[in-house]
C-alpha cells in the first residue's frame, strides 16, 4: 500500500483544530465574564444603595445642626438639599428632621 500525503491535508487539519480551540476558549471566557457579572453586579448595586442611604442620613444630621440655631417654637418646613426633600419640624422641646424614603427615620434633638 502506498499513501500519498500532501502538505495541504495536514494544514487543513491543523487549522480545523485551531478554530475549535479558539471557539472553546471564547466560550470559556464568555462564561467566566458572565459568572463574574452575575456575582458582582448585585453586590455593587447594594453598596451604591447603602452609600446613598448614608449620604441622606449625613445630610439630615447637617440639617439638624444648622436648624438647631434657628429654633423658634413650633413649625414645620420642607428643605431641599442635593435634590432630596427633608422635613424639619420644630416643637416646643424637640427639633426633628425626617429623612426621605428610609422607613421613617427621624433624627431628633431634645432641649433639656
């Protein structure tokens, strides 16, 4: 028996194997990126929400400090800071700042 080998036959098989390897590598990379995004994205969103909540709380404490100097008896007013509305309530012996959209968190200073 006699087999005739040509250079083109070997090259075709090599190219075919290389293309399969590239496809496998691409699928693996896409899977890793997808899994990473699925794990990291919710955590990042949770951190951003916690940061925003904390910023609103800090701004509420700033308002509490600012308006403690203007304590004039009983009144209610709405104050907008950084695009967020806060309710400042003056009472006989307490000053309250209500934070928006945070389960009715109220910051309060009570006069001794």
